[in-house]
C-alpha cells in the first residue's frame, strides 16, 4: 500500500524522468543538426560532350570533367551533385544561383570572364574541322563557302563566324555538338567545327560514317576552366587548391589516362 506522500514522490520522480528525457531529446536534436552534412554544391554540365561529360546507359553523368571535379571535391571535403544542363543558358543558371559551379569543357575567354570567374586551366584544347572522308577540304579557308555546323554559342561558333561572317546563312547552329556531327553524316552540312577532343571521340566511335579531321594553324589554343559565380572567391580558391593537389599527387594523370588512353 502506498501512502499519499510516497505517491506524490513517485509522481515527482516520474515528472523529473520525463523532463530529463525531454532535455536529452532536445540535446540530441541539436547535435543531429550540427552533424548534418553541408548542402551539396550543384554542378551544371551539358552532358552531351563525350568524353568530357555524357550520360551512360543508366543515365549517370560520367566523363573526364566529372572525375576531375569529383577528385577536387574529395580533396577539399566538398560535396557535389551533377545536374545535366543544356549548353544554351548554362551560364545563366550560374548567374541566377541555380548552379554553384559549371564544368562543361568551357573555354576560358575574355568575354566570359566578364560575367563569371574561372579556375586555373585544367585542360588544353583546339578547334578541329570534321568533314566527310571524300571531302576536298584541307584547311579552314576551304569551308568558307560551305554549310558549316556548330554548337550554338561555343568557341567553334565564334571561329566559324570569323570566317563566314556573323550572320552567314551557311552557319547551321545546333543545340549539341553530336547533333551537328549527325547532320554532317546526313549531308545537311559539309563541315563541323568543334573542340578537338569531342570531334575525335565522335569520329573514332562512329562506324556508320567515314569522317576526316582537318586542323588549321589559325586556330588559337584554348584552355578549359571550371566556372563559379563572379566574386565567389571562397569556392574558387578551394577549386584551385584541389586542382593543384590532384595534379601533384597523380590523380589528375590517372583520370586523364582513363579517358584519353594516356595520350596528351
Ligand atoms: N569549349 C567550347 C566552348 O567553351 C565548347 C564547350 C561545349 N561544352 C559542352 N559540354 N557542350 O565554347
């Protein structure tokens, strides 16, 4: 039999225990919040640009650029999430804050530097002309009177504008470089001008059509950079540090060999 007093003290004890649980619970919540991983950085990439960025059969975004950014992120303790983003408008997604960085075989140009900041260069590239094997084209000037396919807003587009004129009706613009090359196969254009790595990859992996590639000394060397929003120096510094680290420790060379078979 419990006395009234012992009943009261049992109640008190129960109240204390409950209060204790409540405090412990709150503390646990607080801790959980502290330990929550930082929000992943959103990386925009136009994944129709093998071997730099493309989608595999399962829809995963893969490629040289992807592995480079993953390695930089791992080195710097950053979390990244890749989002397929059409090339047209890709720079806007960065400016608007929908993407935190862009990796998309983006050539560093003076014009682009006005609206975004670039990492140190991570890859050298050059324009390359693709024509049918039977074509008589042997130099850039030879395509002046031909229908030429380019990816809209790329450095290939710029270079071709320089030869054919900005508003030339002979420039056929496509939303992706593979689409421009498909049109060359179909005969809708007689040449395509695009980054060497992508043209070579397409030509080597496409048995349906016989291509020939033509380089030209007038094409100026290009360098790819990772883009961040203008003024985001904190992120830019981490990217540059990570890039230097993966170059120094051999990770970059490994990734390069994986996607380009060791040849430069
Ligand atoms: N390097 C060229 C440029 O910056 C083409 C890049 C296109 N990249 C892509 N993923 N579609 O203009």
